[in-house]
C-alpha cells in the first residue's frame, strides 16, 4: 500500500511520523504544486493532504486512490461529490487543536490588553533604570474579570474559550453562526447585541455562506471603542479593509488575527499598512499548531488509515 503525503511541511517537524510509515510504502513531499499533483499520486493508494486540492481531475487521473486523509478539520479542498461518486473515502481529523487554539486566543487577548511587549521594551531600552519610581504607567491596562467576552461560534473551541474566559472572571455570551448550537450555560445573543455589549469578541467559526464577511464596517462600528476583536476562525469572516479602517480611526481598541482571506497574506493587504500598528497583532495561522496538537494530528491520521485498512482487507495486498 503506497501512502503519499503531498504537503508534509504544513505539519512541521513532528517526531511520530513512524506511526504512518509503518502502515505502508510512505512517501512525503514538503510541498506540491497544482501541476505536480497527478504525477505524484498516479500510483498512490492513500493520499494525505492539508491544503493541496484533490479535485475531479486528480481523482479521475489516479484511479488507485482509495483513501484521502485530510491533515486538518476542514474539507473544502476536497471534491467530496466526486470522491463519493468514485468510491474514494475521505477522512478528516477533528478536535486535535482545541487546546492550542484556545491558548493562542488568550495570548492575543492578553497582549492586546496588557501590552507586555511595550513594557519589555521599556525596560530593555534602559528607561526603567532611570525612573524615579518602582513602576510605570505608560500603557494602563484593565482586567478580564467583570468584562463581557462575546464568542462567535460556540463549537468545541468556542466552548473551551468560554471556560477559560470564565476562569478569568469574565461574563460569557455567544452568537451561533449555524443557529444550531445553543448552550444554556451561557447567554445567547444576536450578533448585533453581542457586538454592541462585549468588551472582547473572539471568532471561532468556520467560513461558509453564513459567515463570509460577517463583520464589515457596519458591524465593527457597533463595537465599543474600548473593545478588542480576535479572529482565530477563518479569514474572510472579517472584512480586512474594514478592519484596517476600524484600527486607524479608533473604532475599536485593537485586533488580533491568526487567519486571513489569502494565506500567506498578500503584500497589498491593507492590514500591513495600518498606521496604528501597536493596536494590531498578526500571526501566520499558527493557533492550531502547538507541538502537542500536531503530534495528535499525525496519530489520528495514522488511526484513520489503520481503521480503513482493517475495514478493507484487500488493501493489505496492494
């Protein structure tokens, strides 16, 4: 059984790939271009991909493919209808990055609130050594306790963020983008009310027809001038041009983003040219990627392959 990982560099240097290697003839490529997909998969039985598109052209040209393992939760890069039509099984991995994303959410929130880097630079510059007092109030900060944390998307990650926010003493409310997730433990608000009343708003929703450009300039204007926005869901949920305007015109106090409409971010993205740069934190889509999360991801991929082989004994002879 030949197993091909088309974009192995997307999971970084994890140490447990032997869990996959021992399952068959394993080949990995750091990255794969659109044009290289078919030649690299023509004799593959199992494909592992993170972002590479497996579309109708690939499935038609590579009839040996029996299983596509997505090294992520989202399936938007797979032609699911064609896979079903051709009898190709598709497996994703869910729940592996919940703790990692929740942790990065609060790394962004706390840095935007407290400005630890500012205080570090204040000391490193030597200014603190010249101070007549023992402390410094250059960037006053507030506590999370007593603040309202509004969560957009109360799935597994949203619920984990809610629990941590409560541990800080914040009051949690949420907006369900699907209209299906209702949790009596927290207050459910419509989007406008959540934006209008929350001190922190964090996004943990998928990108779909309901969430595309969910927050434009009109919605951002509903937020408090002292509010912070964090998006660790998907790029495209927040209108990036509108957010750049909101940052530079002090509509909101700050924003932290780990996801963008185009990834890697385009050089002409308006977020890269904001004037109030200290109010904006940008991360290169790393919230999901703790060492523990990536290790668990590999183990779950191996488990998906193993389970598929056990349910399809003929694969053991390929």
